[in-house]
């Protein structure tokens, strides 16, 4: 069985997180990021038994995003605008 490709996941990810929407391989930045999708990205990358460095970098990015999205009470903000400053409930 061939190793899974993470190329599309990498294309949908920037240094902040995994974008919520894309049109084929083109990211739709106006929609920003969604905590649910970033968490799914973390699950997928974490399940790779022997991840290459590129997959580890994706997992680190997603974990950093989720840490940022969690507030002091432990709840999570669901959306983050592309500006990476605007957090929407």
C-alpha cells in the first residue's frame, strides 16, 4: 500500500492553520479558518505512524492554532479570520 500524500493538505495550510474552504486547489482566504477543520487536520497528521518532517510541521501548526483558539475557560473559538487577529465566536 502506498504511503498517503499530504500534498493537498499542505496546499490548504499556511503558517497560521488549515483554511476552511478551497475551490479545488485554490484557498478561499475570505472564509478564514475553522477550529473543527484544523482539529481534523491534527487528527490526520497525528495518525501517521512514521511522519516525515513536512507532516510534523503541519501537526505543529495545527496544534499551535488550537492552543491559540482556546480561551482561558477552556472553551474554543470556532472561527478565525484570515487576518489572524479577528476571532469570531
